[in-house]
């Protein structure tokens, strides 16, 4: 590898590995699939409720499997994300009306 290639790799920013590194990408993808935010790849806001539900289910599974093993702030993050996503899913799928 050339010196230039080594320099480019060493200057690339990699965020720290934390619990939020797992939760937030799933939360953002679910928000996109619920049509809450614009898809950065297409520039459009579209709904895919089946895929959104799958992502919510993955976060629910993560919640179940990590119960009792998270720091307080991690519990709050995951719980808040799930609550927001589930409420929006129920509204979008017209299971409840608020």
C-alpha cells in the first residue's frame, strides 16, 4: 500500500463502538421505512410498514436478550426508540388513531 493510501485510512473517522452503535442505525432505518424521515439514498419519503415492523422486531429482540445487562442510559435509549417506533407504527398502520 502506498504512503498516500495509509494516510487516507489513518485519517478516516471511526465512531466509538457503543451500544448506541447498534440501536441507532436500526432506529433510523425503521424511521425511514415508517415514512417519518426522508430516505437519504432516494431523497423521497416512502412507507414500507412490513420492513419497518421487522426492524422494530429486531430492536424488541435486542431488548429482550439484553434485559438486566444494560447500563441505565442504554436501557433508556433502547426503550425510548422502541416506544417511538411502536407508536408511529400503530398510527401508520391505522391500528390506533390519535
